[in-house]
C-alpha cells in the first residue's frame, strides 16, 4: 500500500497525496443539479517552477465500473474529462515521465468540478519499475481488444496500478497480474468509434514511482 502524506478538502472529499508530492490545490464545483453527469477539469503545474505541464496522463476511477476514464493535459497544462457519473468520491491519478505520480480522491458533482494540482519532479536515483515488453491486439470475436505487458519491479514492491492509458479514446485498460512478470487486460469495443488510438503503458511502484518512460502502441479499434 502506498505511503500517503498530507490532505486537502475538495467539496467535502479528502484528497490523500503520495509521499514526496507537495500539496495540491483545488477549487469548489459549479453545480447544476439537473445534470446526470459531471465534468472534471483543471490545470496541472510543476511544483517548483509553477509552469503548466503538458502531456500529463490522467485517469479517473481506475477500478470502478462506469468510470475507468482517461485524459491528457494540453500545452497549457489544462485537461477536461467529461460525462463522469456523479459520485461523492473516486480515485484520480496523474502520470508524467520524470515526475512522481499523483494519486488523489475527488468528488464528481453535476456540472463542473475544478481540480487543479501540482506534480513534483522525481530526481531520485532509486531503481524504477521497468516495462520489458508490451502488446496490443485488435478485437476478435466478442469485440474485445487484448493488452499485455511484462514488467519488473525496481527497488520496492509493485503497487496495484498497472494499466494501458488512451487519452485519445478517453479510456484506460486495467492490466491484472498474470503468470510470472505478465500483466494482461481486455477492453470492450462496444460503442467505440472506429479509428486509430494510442495506448501508453504504466507500471507503478510504492511511494509514487513509475516506469521512467511510457512505451506506447497504436491500435485500430
């Protein structure tokens, strides 16, 4: 289990932060009670320079049915993830090469919930987890696309968050522990618009370490 430090309040929900990650900043939601779903939006910045971070991979509801959504920050560090079911609390992650990954817990309100936070640079010399290989197989019978990777841990135990993230599709694929160093998962393509999508592979370790670079595969769904 990750070591967590500090906390803040976002619309009544506590947001635990990973060790070595400075405090985040968030503002309250702008609620529209008639809406059945909500939007999570904000800006992610560097903890030291306070400049916006582009290309941050984000996920919401890693293991929760009906969520498992993904996004990515633009050149201004801004992200928006729409059509999220309203909830009093759901996990949220942020990943970027060269930084400690961020793990928080956010409410999703009808309308827009603004959630902006900072990420700390990883300047440590510890051994990080490493992805040895990865696969992405197009849908066969049943409309399921198959994903896999082989990963080895660094100087600490793996954490639970192993996934393939596709910001362009807006989805993530949970990669469960299989035989030996294999992690595998499937994605239903029901309702997915036909097209090419990029998936980034992430392997995490306790205390907010992840693989130093995120290998990617393009797959037609």
